[in-house]
């Protein structure tokens, strides 16, 4: 049976931190399904299609990666695609509390699905999509943190 990992998130937009995690997940699985949440409690800049397109471009050279979108419960989507493992990233202690609550809640909803956590390379441990959006809107160059086409999309959306 194929070992499938589901990596859900907002990805608004994808950063090298997300890519780092996808590459690590590929080392322990046959397939990584990146699941773009259509809705989020966060303010979303890019449409679902735009976020998926940027992810597709950013993972083009990686074998075993699929980009999908979902609405509703993560565990239900995981079950529907045959994934028994949900991957989330842990950057700093500040991520822990929320992730802990979510993992245990998801376990209550579906005890057959495990959540695993991975840590990115330390150079991405302070990187977030929110920070990148803020930096670009203030005029910063972000080429060390996102692919060039993501930077271009951010500039187009945020710099008047
Ligand atoms: P969400 O709204 O689900 O938190 P994000 O797109 O911000 O969506 O993040 C998706 C997942 O990727 C989360 O588990 C988050 O912790 C992780 N992540 C985000 N940025 C990084 C990073 N720089 N390094 C490692 N993991 C990250």
C-alpha cells in the first residue's frame, strides 16, 4: 500500500519553509498530498486557484507531490484520499499550543489518522507567509524566502 501523507494548510503563499517540509515528508512516504484550505480563519490574499498554481510551480521538480484543495474537516479529506498521516510544521514553541489542540481534536474526530510534526531547516524557522506579505507590502525583497514567481505575484497583489 502506498504511504500517503497529507500536508494541509493555507499556503498564502507557499514559502521555502513549506517546500522544506514537503521534501522531508517525501523521505518518509511515497506521496505527499498538499491540501490547500479553501477557507481559513486568517485573512487570505490569494484565491484557492492562485495558491494551488504557485504550489504546483514550486514543487514542479519533485516526484510524488500532488496539489489538491479541500473544504471541511481535514480528517475527512485525509480519509477520502486514503492518507492516514497528517503532516504539520513546528517552527517555534509558539506553534505548539495550537498544533497540540488541533492534533488531539482531529484524533477525537478520527482515531485512525495520526498527526506528525516536522521541523524545517533552522534558517526557515522564523519564516511565515504572513511575515512575507507584510515585508513585501513595505517594499522588502524576499528572494531568500520564496521562489521568484511567488515574489512577483506578491508584488503584483500588494505593491501599488
Ligand atoms: P495554516 O493556516 O494551516 O497554519 P500555513 O500555510 O501557514 O497554514 O502553514 C501550513 C503548515 O506549514 C503549518 O503546519 C505550518 O506550521 C507549516 N509551516 C508554515 N511555515 C513554515 C516554515 N517556515 N517552516 C516549517 N513549517 C512551516
